[in-house]
């Protein structure tokens, strides 16, 4: 907004003064004479336009961002006044960064009382951090009253709704947001993920496809699209999506893993194994190794499956699924293979094999009784 | 080349050339905060032209920077001997006399200047200030009136007149003068502070808080914070009073009255502690004002408003 003239402010009636305050981001509350002086001061200061120097409020804002919230709080305390809400927002942000959520909320409340709309959003973040999701959603609504289609507010609200378990409401907000901002790929991706969470795989795939169209370099979006397609029973399309992701980033571990799983669901064991092995080569993650082990098991490559289970147990010694897998494979011994392996192993490992044998014997017992 | 040098010799006397060089070098040294160097240059200039008023004046300024007030006084007197009508020399002489505490002579210096330049606003205002310090408040007010007749928008003259009227117990007149001063210069620290003192005298705590806050934006001083804290006490705002006393003590840890005030404020906070929220004008209720009609704390505000 352009600055009103001094004469305009001096002769403004009360509603006009309040409107000017709202436009200039000034506190509109108080005796009219004081509010008028507040606006005049602001206009005079802006008209003079002194050369920029880092004032305490600038330093405070920088300190908050640099990770020194306590120092920032001290500076904000010196500059906050009742004539403008902005320093209260800064003060609240510093308090929030220092982990003092209660105090931060109070500061944002103060700014919101001065009719600073953005303070509602900051307040929502503080309340969200405190776990008061209902309060956070209400704050978002308060902001949205005056800024119906604001992207940040809608995204925040959707996030809080989803965190609170109100998936359908969250989806509705995101659908509205995508209508208002159809060109924002993140929104489509968010909507797609939310629909996936709600197990509405078909609309999820549609939303994710739109996200992928808007952002040609979006690898995670393509992965999500692949998952949506896979879950909606279209593994062939899913494979296409994963391949697109791998074209953008050939060593993307998650894409390799998911592609392996997609091939597995289509019964193409060889391709599944190739991709899972490549994924496991890049990152020894238990989830990937478990997929690999299971695929090896399905492919009846017992030794390789066992090897994969052992790798998982080296990373996570108490992994129940890996333990069960190893036990299962040990329960179906192939004498020749086991004898050969036992001979190759070091004495310590041989002891392990013995214990596995014991375990297998124990498991065989109930079968006999059956 | 030889011809050019001869021409220069014909056109300038060598001493004049050197005189200007010495003056320029002296002024440069004075601006750079090197009064010793400047004094040397001005002395050289005076050797070349002993009756040069600008050199005496500059020498006086250098000596003032060197805290040699008597020497400076002599220099300014010499400057006036060389040029009796130099306004700058009269003002410098009067200022030096003020620094030496010779108020009557200072007033006389302004009188002399006003004989030569009767429309010199600075002379009228400074004469008024000297008379104020001599406790001749009525004469001081007359000087300010003379200055304001020449320049009605002169904020320091309005402020000084207000201060003189305050000493003459004309609070209403003083208030009007401070209002005029702040109308012409809203950021005039002295006028803001004078208004704070007037409001404090009248027991208008709400307005004291508003105006001390304004003054504190320009300069943070322990005594101002102390005044602010007292006003918060008057408005039964325990926490705000404690904060102001604490800040005053941070700035001046030996401020005894602030220590006592802090104790009192902490005691008050346990009994009553009002929270003004977003209302900067708390304690200044005005019946019929549209802002006051919308106010959420008007009940409490009315109670503490005078």
C-alpha cells in the first residue's frame, strides 16, 4: 500500500484510521488520538527513509535464524512495544525456537489481538508444536477468514488435520487448495500422499500424475505415483513410473527397491532380484535386505536368502522377521549344502550352526505330535 | 616554464599562497580530530596574517577541543577585534563563557550580537537559555517570544519557553508550548522529556508511560526508566513496573531509588498486577472517544485515568 499523506492521517475519521492501521500493519487498538499519533509516526519515519542499518529488531530476526534464540529473545524484549504487532511475532518466533512454546503462543496471541493476520499462522505452528491440533486448526481458520485461498495456511491446516487423524477433512482442504492453486506441484503431491494414506489409490494416482507433470524433475513424486499404481493393481504402470524415477536418478535406492517389488508382484523374479541386489549394494538397509531375502527365498535360492537374513541380523541383531526367516530356512535343511557350508565355516560359526540344528529339531517335534 | 613561475610570482604574494594552504591544512586536521596539528597550522597562518579573524576563530575552536577554554576565549576575543560583526565569533565567545560558568558575560555577549544582528534567532534562544540558568525566567520567556516572532516554527524555542513557564508555575502554558514544540518536531527528545516531567507532576500516569516509551526510543536512560516504572506503579501494573526498575538498575546498578522502587513493585505484584494487553494508552481514558468505546479494558482504564 502507498503511504497516506500526513494531512490525510491528521483528518482521518475513526474507521479510516483503522483501515490505515490494518494496511500499514499497525496496532489499531486504543484511544483515537494515540492511534493517530502511531500512524503519523510511522508515516514520518517511512517518508524520511534513513539509510539502512541493522537495528536491534533486524539483528534479533537474524539471530533467531542463525540458531541463537536466547540472544534474539533479549533483543526483541528491548524493542517490542504496543504500537505494532510485528515485533511480537518476532519475539514469539524466537521463543518458539528456544522451545518455550507457551511463551511463544502468548506473544503470537498478543500480535493476533492487534489484528495481525499472519500471527494466527505462527500461533497455529506453536500450538501444533505443543500438540494442540484443534487449536492449531482454529488458528489456521482464523487466518483463512481473511485470506481464503492462502497457500501456506491451507497447507498448514491440511497438515494439522492429517496429524490429528482427520484424513478426509485434510483431503478436502487439499482438494480446495489444488483448485485455487492448480499450478503448485507440491500441493498435488501432498494430496496424492494423503489419498494414498486413505487407501484411495486411484484418485491418489491421478493427483500424483498431475504433480509429476508439473515438476519433471520430481523423483519422490514419481515414486509415490508408482506406489499408488502398484496398490491399485497396475504393476506395469508402476514399473514405468519407477523407471522414470531411475532415469532421473539411476542410483536412487528407494526406486530400485520399489521397482524390484513391482517386478516381484508381476512374477518376474529375475528382474526383481537384479533391482533389489542393486538397491542393497547402495544401501544396506534392513527393509531392502528383507525384500531381497524374501525374493531369494521365493526364487528358491536358499543360500543367498540365508545370506541376506544374516546381513540383516548383523545390522539389527534382534530383527524378528530376519530371525524367523533364518529359522525357517534352517528348518528345511539340504544335507549336502549344509555339510559343505559347515566345513567351510570357522569354529565359531560352526557352533551357531549347531544351535540352529537344535532349534530345527525342536520345531520338528510338534509336527510329529500333530 | 620559467615564464609561468614568474607569472605566478606576479599574481600572488608568496605569504597569501602559504596562508591559504595553512588554513586548509588546519581545517582538515580539525575535522579529523587532530587539534594539536590544527593549532600549529592556525598559528602559522596568524604569523603570516596576524589580523585574520577566520584564523583566530579556528584557533579558538582548536583550543576548545584541547580543553583550553581561557585560550579559546582569548582567540575569539581577537577574532572579534579583527571583525566586530562576526556572528560566528560572538556565538563562539558566548558558548565559551557558558562553559566557564560566566553566565552574565555570556548574556552580555548575546546582547552585543543582538545589537548587530537583532534577527539572530540563535542569539535570542541562547540568551533565553542563559537567562533561564540565571533563574530570570520572565526575561528568558521574553527572549523566546522574540525568537518565535521571527521564526514561529522554531521547536527548541517553544520547548525552552515551555520549560521557563513550568518554572513560573504556568503548567497550562508550558503544556501548550511543549505541544507546539512536538508539533514542529515530533522526535524532539528534550520536549518529550519536559512533557514527561509535566505529566508526572500532574499525576497522569498513563500519559507518562506513553511519553517515556517515546523518549526511550531515542535514548535509554536509567532515570527515564525509573519515571516510567513509577507510572506503572501508579497504574497498578506490578510486572511492568518490576521490568522497568530492573532495566533502570541494569543501566545504573547504584540507582538507590530504583532499588527501593523495585522492592515496592515486587510487593505490589503480589497484591495486584494489571495486564494492559495491547492497549498502549492504558490509563488515559477519554469519554466519547471512538477508540475508548471499543476498548476491552475500558472499565479498569477508567478507574486509573485521572
